[in-house]
C-alpha cells in the first residue's frame, strides 16, 4: 500500500514539474515570482472554454473570464 502512495505522490510531483518547466520555456513563467498558481488558472480557463457561455457568477465561463482578465493584466504589465 505504501508503494502505491509513493507512486501517486511522484505522479503529481512529476506532473507539476513538467507543467512548470513547459510554462517557463514557452512563456517565461517563474513560479517563484508569481502570486497566483498558473496551473489553477489554466484549469479554470480550459473549463471555461468548453462551458456554455453564460457570464453569471459561479459558472465555469465566469471564472474563465476572471482568469483571462487577471492574466491579461499580468502579462501586459511585464517588461
């Protein structure tokens, strides 16, 4: 049972490491300098893309639009 837990922990750690490395190489993202979790925002954005476009608080689309507005500000203010 312990081996299964170790494998699950390694899986999530490797997944996070690969995501961070890919984001750093593609868009120059540095997780140490960011206040928000890029992965959390990415998941919210993807959920919003495949949702029904109703901009009502509490829906996936509304969360997607908030993440988009926040990321627009973050990337346009970068030097």
